[in-house]
């Protein structure tokens, strides 16, 4: 059966490839993409104009809608910076308690001992089932029920006694947030532990490792790949949740700006000051989380930087422009 030939071949005229001409690929047109991009750009321009240039009449005179001059005035204020430091300290204390408690609760939950499993389950059920706002108020008023906290022999003499009426509100807030965070961290750690193949545990036990040795040397290092991403999310969430401590008189970042705008009545600019600092610290934590994930993802698919940072890195690597057009000789 004869192979059909093109009209160019029938006429005997040479093809562009025989002439050494460069073939140009024409991409498909996507008008919908351009329309949607144009609409989004219009909305972005309106947002930028509203944030930076729009004005409103207050008290018979025109002022900036968001009062950026007030934002700049209080952004590096001493009271705001002190509140920011308290927020960071509160986040660090709460997460330290939450991570340690979460590991202990996760091990208890996976224990073959039914008593330890039940206690861990009840703890997680209670602290995940009640709002953290309610928990903070409860711990703030705990001295009404237990004026003193004692450590010693059960039903016998006590060796250490703490007067809960003298405990600082900062410590109450840190412990309260940490106890609540421990319930969530327990589920994160438990999910990471059970993701490790059971054959790894059996292999460790076959060489004589005890249960805790297997957990510390074999299971947890492999489980970190799944534990790190949600833990980073919990740290960022705790940074923002720490603002609830202002209800029990802890002067953290939100409490500091609340004290200022209670006097100046410039509520929106000072709330924007707090938001800017929350965004700044969250951005730093996000970058740190990315590199920690890369560290524990060795040997697997590594997380990739966002597109804009990858393009910036490529431009820094290749300073000199390169031509992507190949000559006809190179193409052949």
C-alpha cells in the first residue's frame, strides 16, 4: 500500500528543514487566562490605592484612611517592642511544654499498658474538647480552688509547697497554653511514629534493642520527616494564640497596643502595628521551618522554594544572559 505524500513532496519543493530554516512553535492562546489576570490586577491596584493613597474625612479634615504616619510612629515604640518580646517568650515557653508533653502522651497512647493508654486518651480528649480561652480563664482562677500546690508523698507529708496566689500571670499563661498544646502535639507525634514501617521496629528488636532504645534511635529519627511540618504550623499558630493571654492581664504584643489605643483612640493603626509584627515573625518562622524540613527530608523528595525565590536564585546564578535560540546546525 502506497504511503500518502504531502503536496509539497508531490511538487518536489524542498522542506524548511532541508533549507536549514528554524521551525517556530506557536503556543496555544488562552484568552481566559489573560482576562482573569487582568481582573486580578485591577483588584490588586484598587487594594493598593485604598491602602496607600485613599483618604477619608474625619473631624472636618481629610486624612489618610489607614493613618500610616501613626503606624510608623508606634511600629518601633518601646512598649510595642516589649510586648513583642513577651509574645516570643510566651510562645517559646508554651511550645517547650507542649512538645515535651506531647511526646510523653504519644508514647503513653501507644503503650501496651491499658492504664497509660486510657490516661493519655482522656487528657487529649479533654484539652482538645475545651476552648483554650476557657482554659486560660480557668488556670487564672485556679487559686480559688487550690490556694496551694504541694509535692510530696501521696496522702502524707509534702516537701514543696507553692502558693498559687503569688504565681505570675505570665507563668500561668505559658503553662496553660503549653498544657493545651500538649494534646495537639501528642496526636502529631503519634501520627509520625505509626508512619514508620513496623519492620524497622522488628529489626531493632532482633539486634537486642530495648523499647526505649528503638524509639529513640530508630523510630523518632524517621518519624521527624512527618512531625516537623505540622509542628512548624503549631509554632506559628501558638505565636498568634498567645494573644489570648491579654485577657488575663499579660502585656504581650496585643495587650501593649490595646493599652496604647485605649488612650489615643487610634484603634485601627495600632492593630495594624500588631499585625505587621505578627506577619514579620511568622515569615521568619516559615523560612526556618522550610530549612528544617529540608534537613529531615534527605533521601526523599525535598520541599521546593516558592516560585519567586527559585527564579531569583536562578537569576543570581546566571548573571550573563543566555540565548535559548539554537542555530539550525545545533538543532540538526
